C-alpha cells in the first residue's frame, strides 16, 4: 500500500487486529520480518533509526512526558540531533498547541488533555514529515477529546504533514481522515476513501 504525501490515513479494526503493530513498523519501533517499508522512495532500513524517528514522529495513546518543564520536553528531540531549540521556537510550538506562555511550567501539573498537547508539540519540535498517532484521544474525556482532535487536524493541515492515525472510533476516522484502512487478524481487509470504507456495510467483521 502507499500513503500519499500530505494525506491522512485512519487505521481501524477490532482490538488485537494489528493496528498498533502496523504503526510501530512505520518508524522501526518494531522490525518487519518480511516485506519492505519505503520512506520517500528509500528502504527505511537505509536510514539511521534516530534520523527516521525524527522524520516520522509518533504520539501515543498516553502522553509519556519526561520529568521537568514543558520546554525541557520540547528541547529533548532536537538535542539528540545536536541542536538547541531556541526559546522563540519553543514558545511558537506551545502557542500552536494552545499552551502559550507555559514553557517553564512543570509537566506534573498538566491535565491529560494538556499533556497530550505537549506530546504533540514535542513531536513537532523535530520538524517531522510524517506524524503517527496511536489512539491519541482515547484516554481523554469528551471535551478534551474534541479539543485535541481539532488541534491535530489544524496542526496536520498547517504543517502539511502526512498522518497515520490509529482509532477505534469510526466517526472520528470519518471526521479526520481522507482514507481508511481496516485491519483484522493482522491483515488489511479494506482500504479506500472514507466514503468507500466507512459507508460500506460490515466494516468490522
């Protein structure tokens, strides 16, 4: 399969179908036992893993933030590349995710929705080309879920990112994605536009 540059693909399916495993294969958190993953027309095994994970950022279901301030978390990725993130860039990233003026705040004081916003800003600090989202709103309450979903859409469009989002929520997939891939027992059972897949009968076996 091919994920078009700048497109948003939702990956849906029943629990245990392989959705998160598929996502982890895309930035080599797991290694494929066969087949090839290509990133920008290159076999991604030719790209150093650290460089690959900078270009293919990931936001998980639970925001795993490092102890310290919001700024400390945003600086982490660029520091691994030997780059110091300027204070102005940190503030711009936090403003982009709705956390302006809070760079010096300790992450221990954040709500779940705020922590997920920091997780998104941290991924953006590496200037990725692709953003992988593993059920990024499933652990949030309804209000925070709505806010983070709208934020993700805005950030993806403004930064012209290619995005792959795992979701168990078909209505969310319809709101967010251009295309939908359905998985079951480790295999792709449907793959097409939102109208082709979600409006079809029997999406989940």
